[in-house]
């Protein structure tokens, strides 16, 4: 058997790697959104992750993308032998669970269960939204620090990497923006521009305000959806403290007893 301390350390490592998996519509880690329900590491270094979504009818596309992301991130850990993913309490759960754990090509599974949709195209669509949201935060942070429009649009990757932010959101989004910028090949060398559009076009100083307005509309939509998801999840999975003798009649009357116990990491 795994020693309890080692088991806890491995489960924490899994939890940390799952922060790289985001809700595709919100660009927020599934760990922050409360979607991860249980993580369990067995003696054979097999990992099982169970997750849930805010409603029974959440988009199957999103469910598949998150399930694929969970399995991919867990298998990227060097000590993991096998990983299984289970989506709970969802109308498409059986198909998601079969598809993600089948070992088949993700593109084929996605096309089969999502009306022939291209996994690559769907991922690209949501990456573009994530890019815009992260870029807006960094741009606004630079404006707050007093940078002019001309200085911002001409800022190189090397220069941006040296900028220190103080705001919590800027500190969170700057590395996430740089990560996506580099991963997409939109900037690779220190002399490359830091703020291209998603399709690689240069932003002009005179159109920066217009560009920011477009990014703002994307952020507002994502923030609205995020607030809605959190509210639905909080309502569906109520987390309460039940007395040592179990729930009393009043707990059921008041709706304080959740449909299933909410656990994040099974130690």
C-alpha cells in the first residue's frame, strides 16, 4: 500500500496539474471553478479523477474538452501509469466517460459524439477568446502604469517580460498570456511584438482603443457566464455542515442536504 503521506503528496501533484485544465468557455481552471470532485491514486500509480459540471445539461462539447484535458494532464505526470476520468451527474456522462477512457483518438471521439464537429476548430475558437481576455488584462495594466498607446503597441516580448505588475489580476494573467502567446507562435523572440491580434496582425496606436473595446465585450461575456456557472454550481451542490448525528428533518426541509457529498481530494 502507498504510505499515507506519499499518497497525499501524489494526489496534491495531480490537483496542481489539473489547474492547467480550464473551462473552455470561461478560461478559468476547473480546480478554481470547483468542478473537480475526487482525486484518487492507487498503489499501482493509477489515477482516477471524478469531476462534475454546474448543471445536468451543460454542453457536451465542453464536457468532452475538459475530460480530454484532465486525462492529458494527468498522463503528463512522469510517475502515472494509467488515468481514468469520470464525469458525474451529466446527461452525456456515459458517452463522455466511454469516449475519454477508450484509448481512441480524441478527434475521432469528439466528431462521433458532437455531430461531426472538429475538435481542433472548437479548441481554436476558445483559445482565441482566452487569448483576448488575457491580453486585455495586460494591456489595461500597462495603461494603468502610464504607458502610451504608441509604447504599448511597439512593446517587444523582451520588454513585456521585464514589466512588474502590482495588481492581482495582472499578476495572474501576465504569465498566462505569455504562455499562450509563445505556444501559438505569435511571439517567439525577445524582439517580437508582444501584442499582435489572434490572427497575427499588428495593432496600431490609433486603433488601440477600438481593439480594447472589442476585448472588453469578450471579457464581459465570459465573466457573465462564469458568474452564472458558479451560481448554478453553488445551488446544485450545496456544501453544508451536518451535525455529528447526521441530518435532521429541518436540514431536508431547508434544502441543506446536497444530492451527493462534495469532496475535492480523497486522501
